[in-house]
C-alpha cells in the first residue's frame, strides 16, 4: 500500500468541521420566518435572466432532486418557489455573528475559517475543559447557532482536518443529528469504496478523469495504485492524493495560521452579464485595471508580472431554419443576425448523423443551447451544477502571462501592458463572457524599478493622484469618482462598485 496503516491516523487531536446548511437560503428563510426544510426557496438574481445560477436552494428543494447551484431554467416548471435576490453584505454580517458564537467557546487561534459558511475548529483542549465528548461539543455549537440565528449547521469530526471534512461532506448527511465522525477504521470501511470519488474533498472532475485512465474510481483504488504512476501523472500533487487515500493529513490549524507565502499575487475577475464584443470587453478590461491599480497603490505594493484570462461565450444564441434547401439564419454571440447555410453555422452545428439543435416549440431556447453546449464540452454534472469534465479549460479561452522588465504600480504603464496582452491573445471575432486579470510577485512600493529613463517626478505625481482618488472613494463611496469610460453602456465598473462578490450587497 505504501503508507503505514496501524497508528497512522492517531487520536492526538480532535477536529470539528462545521458547515451552515445551504447558508444563503437558510438566512433568507430565517429572515422570512420560514422553515428551509419545508419551504421551496432559491437565492438568485432573476433580473439576470433564466440562465442565472442559483447561489443556493433550500433543503426542501434538494429533497425534490434539484441540484444546488442549478440554473433557474433547470428547475421544473411545476415546482413553486420563492426567489430571493442575493444580499451578500447581509450574509457576511450573519456569518460574522456566527463566528462570534464560536469564539465564546474557543480561542481564535483554534479556528480556521474555510469559507463564509464553513470553518474548522481544533477541539482537542476544549473537550476536557467542558467535560464533553466531541459529538456533544459539536452539538453544543450547533445548538447555539440554531437558537440565536435560526440556521441549522452540520458537523464532521475527525483526528485530522481531512477526515473531519470528509465526515462532514459524506457521513454527516446520513446521520439523524447531522454529525458525522470518522476514525481509521470507519474511514476504511465507509469511505475507501465510496463513489463517485469527486465527493472526496480536493478531488475534482479533472483529477477523477485522469485517475479513470488507470481504472481508479475510489480512494481504495488510489491506495492500491503504484505510487510511481501517481507521481508521473500528478507530479508533487500526488503526495496529497496518497496521504488522503490513507486518511492522513499532517497539516494543523496552527500551521495554517503560521503560514506566510513567499510570493504574493492579486486577481480580479468577472463573468459578464452577456456576450461582449472585442471592443466592449476592452472597455471592461480597462476598468478592471483601473480598479486593480488603486488596490495596488492602497496596499503600497508593486507588481513585476501580469496575467490575462479571457473566456469565450457561445457563438450561437439562436438557430432558425428558413427553408428546405438548407438556408438558415442565426444570432451570433454578440447579438447580430446572420444568414448562412446550416452547415456553416459555427460550433453548435451538429456533425453528420447528429440531431440538429433548434428552439423548442414552447420557446425554451436557453435549455436547448445550454444542454448542447454542455454536451459538446464533455460536461460533468455534480452537487454544484454542470461544469466541464476537464475543468474550466474545457471551454474555449485565451490569455497570456508576462514577466515585466520592471516593478511598477503605474496605471499608465499597466494599462499599456494589459492592452498589449489583450491584442496579442484575444480573437476579435469571438464573443467574450469572462475576463480575469492578475498581478504577480508583489513587493513593497519602495522596491519599484528606477532606471535612467524613469521620470521619477511624473510617477510620484501619478501615485499621489491615485491616493487622492482612493481618499475620495473611501469618504464618499466608490462611485463618487469614476473614469469617463465607466459611463459607456457596456461598462460594468459602477455596477460592480455597488456589489459584494459580484452580487448585490
């Protein structure tokens, strides 16, 4: 097997992983005095159309077989539900209140916040302090959260972070009290043969696909596979797979809190509300660089590398046959009506022998086109909706990374660098749906590059201007001062300034 079995997991520490069940939906139900286990509710911005993703659905809807993170049009029409618009700032406030409840029982040094609705607690020293078992302590925390917020939590218990998380994700849902627990014996008994393997923390559809090449479909198969094969396939990441296949996770909360990365970076990205043309996306890119430069200046850092990622949208939004001769028209991804033969319609046109995709009689075109796009991408459907089996890269995209010859946070210079990357890597004929930019190798501002050709005074004036803009935005709001380009109809900056995490605050 490669890894020791006896004593490998140990009981030196006891970890509890707590998850707030369907958090956003539970918060909305609690605000309305509704029971999320009986009330059908989705958290989704319906103004974005029927293809928008539901950020959460209530447990009552899950019982009906509806998947979390589904799209609105995927919900059967015979199901009545309440659609609650996202309120991200409110969710953050509730999450902070629940974190405060945890701190009434444990020290912040023993808590690792994993996400807005999930955290790990090292309960080792508190069990003897309170005279409770791990299950009793987890139930105490869950009860306090329910009594004071109306939100139900589930928990997983294990001797390390990995087993606590897997206990939460897999075994807790089968327990009447919502608390799962794993030790060495139960891990091998209940988890080793569990399928699909993508239910295991840290194993996505891309990893599962690569393991399937060796007929490995569960952790037992990973443990039995020759480690040389795993290292050849996954490189250094094979170590995580091998450890987890044996239920081992040496990292502790103390080590996580003590960790300081050697290199830092910053990323800014957004999914556009519709398909954008090349020029429209360029406007958005410029806005994103403007906002990111302000953040660099505010943090007092400079960047020496940049990256750009652009995700293309569907190239056919509507397909319409005109006559029996094969003539057809379609609306392209940017909304332009075009006439052509059916055989020349890009991407969505079926290969010989396949069924042609056309709008259904009831006009549910989104379902047809989305299903076809997912099929062509080799989509994987799991707990969190439909996504490409090989990861995000299964969808058409473009982008580049570039190491700069200087360290800078100059808006003028960084705009030029990004526009050059955009021109070099993006196909101007294709619609654009996603834009991500990144800044790497961040260092303190005093390490900015200065050479014989640097206009030190001009860069100092620019930096002072950026700081003045930061002060105005901090005092009067982010939209108090914007670039003229943000007034263009395709611009997204002003709307995003009023959002949290890409959703209404």
